[in-house]
């Protein structure tokens, strides 16, 4: 496995997008491609749910799409083997999980080593799994957010590419927090894919380094405490 992605694609990066639901992150990727902010092309959209609205989004934009049902296969490995074969058949270079509600098996990981991305609605490693906005509110965090990461054999445990933080307000409901995080998901997922397409990502251990990135200064604070006097600005 070569975890280093060198050299910007002259041709658009070939994506395969896996979906199970409404597909709002799929739409953000489509929008980024159509607006020329992302040098990529979606070769196929595959869903394990025939009712997924994401399939309608693909159809609307003329993107090849299909449904593969887990019940048609004797095992998860057999399902993933068929999935990887179809993705490879479309020449997919990067697999993008956009609300795909199935655990990725070793079969897919070996077919696309460190070439599968996922987005998760928390600041990993905090709150992996499901119902994470409720978990964040119940725990009492002051910030939440989202994480784009490479997929490995663990649950939401792969190397982190990019994160965005949002404040958690005292009167937030789960839906309030979901909406605030989702807006950031739509912003950073296409960015992470473009970093891959530009060959700017290098993995060393658990860390993903981004070449030509800008240093981040300062700190976020929530709530903004003023016990040491007025806060400038």
C-alpha cells in the first residue's frame, strides 16, 4: 500500500460514490464538480437502498447509477466483492462514502487501500458510530463538527484528512446541531477530494499531511469568557 498521493491529476479524478439515503453530500460533490471547484468526475453512484433519493440526484445530473442489494449475496464479503468489481469496472480511483450505511469489509479495503473516504458528523475520535449529535449534546460538549477521513478496518477510525468545528449552543436541539454540522460537511467534503486529486495528501502513521497548507493560528472559544476584561473585537 502506498499512502502517498503525488502529482496532480491532469484528467479529472474518477470517483465512485456509495449512498444509502438522501444524498446531500453527493449533491455537494456534484455541485463542486459542475462549478469547476473540484477536478473530478463521478463515474458511478451505487446504492444498497433502491428508495434512496440520492439515486434521483444522480439521474437528474446524468450520472450512471445502480442498486446492489445485500440480500442477493450470501455474505458481506461477497457483497463487497461485487461492489469492488463494479467500481473497478468503471475505472474508479477514489471511493467516496456519502451516507453509505454499511461497514466496509476487508475485501473493499484491499481493493482500494487508503482510497476510500468517509465523512462523519463529529470531531473524531469523539463520538464514532450513530446518533452522534445526540451523544454530543448529552455529553455537554461546547463544540462539535465533522470529519473527513480515510476508511480503515475500525469504526470511523481511519486517518483524518480535514475537520470543521461548529459551536454547540445552550438551546440547541439535535436537529439544530445536525443542520449546522451538515452545512460544514457540504463545504469540506469536496475540499478533501480535491486535495486527493491534487496529490497533496501524505499519510505518515495516523497523520495525514497536506502539502502547501496554511498554518492555523489562534483558538476557538465557546462560550466566549470575559473574566479577564472585555474581549477585543
